[in-house]
C-alpha cells in the first residue's frame, strides 16, 4: 500500500542523513541503463497515449453516438487521464455525470459519479471525494460496479493516509478503510485476476511475510510486462521485500523496473523514480540522482499531479541534508550543489504556494462548480505557466553549472554565484507573473479596489502592472494576509508592507472594513 511506499522512501532519506560514511552498494547497471532508455523515449510513450485519447475524442464527436455510448466514452476518457492528466480526468468525469443525468440508466449514473469521485481524489480534492464516495456506498448495483467502487476507495484512502501523521487517529481510520476496501476486492474479484493477486501479495508485505510475498510477486511479474501498470506496482513491492532482506542493490534494481514501467504506461504520479533518486543520493551518485528527481518533477508538472508534487516537496529538506555530508570532501563542490538545491527548493516553494491557493479556492467554490469552471481553468493555466517559467530557469542554471564544471571553470562559477548576477531581474519577472495571474483571475480587480477608495485617492496601473500597494492587496485577496509572508514572497521588508497597507487603508472610504471588502472582490460576481 502507498503508506508502506512512503515509509520505504523516508527510511532511505533518513539513513542518508545519519552518516556520510555509509557503505556504497553496487549499482544495478543493467536496470539503470534500461530506465535511461525509457526516459529518452518518454515522448514516444506520451504521443502513443495522446493518439489513444484523440481516438476517444473522435468517437465522442460522432453525431450518431447514442447516449449510453457517450457516457461510456467519457468514463473511459476520465479513467485514461487519471494518472497522467488529473485536470482533464476531472473535466471528462464531470461531463459524464451531466450526460448520465440526461441519458443514463441507474448503473451508468452510478459509474459516472464513481469516476468523478476518483478524479476528485486524484486532483487532491479529498473532502469532496469522501463526501461523494460515502454517498455511493449504499446504492445497490451489480458486482462489477461494486468492484470499481472498492478500487476507487482503495486509491482514495491510500492518498489520504499519506497526508496525516502515522500516529494520529485519522491515520488508523484511513488505514482501516483502505484494508476494508482490499478485503472487499479480494472477496469479489475472480481468483485468477492479476490485481487480486497483487493485493494479496501487498498484504503479505505489510504483515512481514516477505518470503511468501516474494514468490507471489515474482510469479506475477513473469506473467505481466512493463506495459502493464500492475507490473510497476509489483516491482515496487518486490523492491520493499529486497530492502527488508538488506539487499540494497536488488532494491534499487526493482525500483528502476517500477520507474520504467511508470514511464511506459505514462503514469505521472509514480513513487518509484523519486525513491530511486533518494537511494542514489545515499550512494553519492549525485548526477544520476539529479537527473531522476528532475525528470520526476517534470512529469508531475505535465500531469498537474498535485499530490505527487506536494509529496516530492517534503523530500527536499532530507536531500539538502545529504548535500551537507559532502562538506568534508570538497567545499567548492558543496557550494555548487547547495546553489542548485536552493534553486530547487525555492521553485518548489513557489509552486506549492500556488498549488494550495488553488485547492483552497476550489473547495470554497465547489457548490458553484459549473459557474466557476472558467476561473479554475485560468488559475490552472497561469499556475502551469509559472511552473514552466521557473522550471526553464532551473534547467538553465543546471546547464550553466554543468558547462562550467565540465570546462574546469568551477572558480568562475563560484564568483558568478557570489556576485548575485544569477538572480538579477528575478523579482521583476516574478512581479509580472503575479500581476498577470491576478488580472487574469480578477480582470476588474483594480476597478473594484478603486470603488473602496475615496475618489481623489484612486490608483491606476503603471505600464500594465500593479502598483506595490495593489500587489500587496492582491495577495490579501488570494488569502495571504500576514504581512511577514507577503514580505518574504515579494522581497520587501515587513515595515514596507505595513506602510503600504496602512497607506491604502487611510485612503479607503470604510477604513475599518477595507481589508474585509477586498476579500469579497470576485465573490459577488459569481
């Protein structure tokens, strides 16, 4: 189960921070070369998936398509996109729900609602997913539909268990629900079903029955191929078995097989590649580890895999700790890696900030989903654009580091880093991105703020950009009200933020409720 996967990853990361003198294990060269080939050909696999999706879109556009066939096609499209394009999965599942209300039978309405719940969970909207899932629990449907119901529950409660403390009551509750879904699936599915075999083997691993689990998992892998998603899941469980045996090389080998299967199947929320990168950090194989973690991040961005991005952001402090183990070997090398690590951390922090803002806003407006879908699309588009911008800057920095080191210009690179030239212009670019996001989401933001000010005190845009005062209150509107947080984000001093806020309040018609009124901008319009 996914909780065990996270435990395995964190055990690696924690062990890497305990000692800089850990024994290096032989690398699984054959499996790593095969993984590298899959990474180079990832575009081919993505294109293959795009062709399949296009064929479903063409079918959906057929004029003579029956209502039932339309519902079935939309459900297939949502399931197809769940692991690689979560927003598209959510959109298609919502369309399936709408179509089922017009054309669908009870079973079709049930399956459409179920696939919508699955898409909500994949996109990180857990409270809505739990509510919808529980509402489907007591509906009497056929056996196949019940199997789908428990598969969705399994994924939902697995994701939820990754967000809570292992010692909390909620962790135990989600774990119990997860196990209950597994029990139901084992009881309902045919004995020869591969997914049923995987669930049984996974339970063996969870209960410490590693020898029995190894036999089942190896036999299952022999029956499958890398084109099967269950193959990748099976390889990951086998990696956990070998780790329990103390065979780190085989552990890494099966992580590589699982990661390769994820790439071939176009799964962008996989655990294997980040776990393999963490293991390589422990082995001081920094070049490979950087390449793998960067690829995993890029895949998460492409699929807008919110849960995966947040999970990877948790690992950055442990990775940074691994860097510090290299200080005794070479101070210059440490400075280069620290610069790259800091850049990665800042980029992830910015993207995580916008991610949580998006989730918070989506939950608040869930009751009016249809009327606010256009705003959500704009928000997601700007977020992905911002991610892309910082990803490009990050890759440019990596290329600079690689070029300088390869050409023996490490000293020159250190001078460049210390001079601060690398970060020149970042603040202005960041301000422009922030202004673009605000004015896209709230085109009348400036007009609405001016309505709250005295006529003689109203402000205007400067060259299409927000003034510092408007930019600060744009963050207030987005839910970031603490001056200290705004100061850190905009690179202002706290006193400067206080001064701008007080200046704007003093110009307001209703000074006492000015900030409350700013928070209401855009709400009444919906």
